[in-house]
C-alpha cells in the first residue's frame, strides 16, 4: 500500500514529514487548500487546528478519495 501524501503550496508531504506542521500553519486561515494525492489530480482538503494542525476531508468528499 502506498503511503498517503499531500500537496501543499507545490510541495509533497507525507503524514509524518517533519515539515508538515509548518506547511499547514502557512495555509491555515487562508484560501489555499491542501490536496490529498490518493487519486490522480488530487482531492481538496482543509486544515483544522486542535493541539496540532490536522488535514481533514471536505464535507461530502469521501467518495472522491481512493478507498484505501
């Protein structure tokens, strides 16, 4: 199974990439949307903040993502 990846401001990140939190902080509260790269062309996501920044699926977009 391929590792999950996200495209944020032209850079690709894995979930445990040490630069991911900084990248998410830069797009938090902006119109920029990370892309989940589980399918060709990607699927728009959004950034939420709890203790850390978290990438979440847009509402009603679950069927656009790869089933794995």
